[in-house]
């Protein structure tokens, strides 16, 4: 998500599942997006916009905070940074 592009929750779930070789639910992705906004996980800005073509579909964009991030930031899913 740090590439500044817009992602759906399902796109993120699929990408993370591919990276960690373990199924990740959309609920888990949604919770991790909320975590990214918290100070202990970097205090990043997460933009959200509604899809113009589909009701209830949202896109998310991460704007990373430039300050040094705590170690917990890189371990949101428990396996990315052992």
C-alpha cells in the first residue's frame, strides 16, 4: 500500500495473502488500515474514496508518515517481520 496507489480491501487481502502465503480476511485488512492511522503504527494518513461505479466499494490510499516508524509497524500481520 506504500506505493501511493488506490487499493480496495479485497485487492489488499489478495496481495497480502500472496506475500505471506496465508489467507487474510477483508475484516483483518480493514482493522490493519485503522491501525496504520494510530501513532504506535506510524500515524499515517489513509485516504478513502467511494467508487463511482459501485455502491459500497471504497478505495484506500496510504500516505506514509516520514518519521521513523516503530518496529511494530512492520509486523501488523504478525509474520511480515519475525
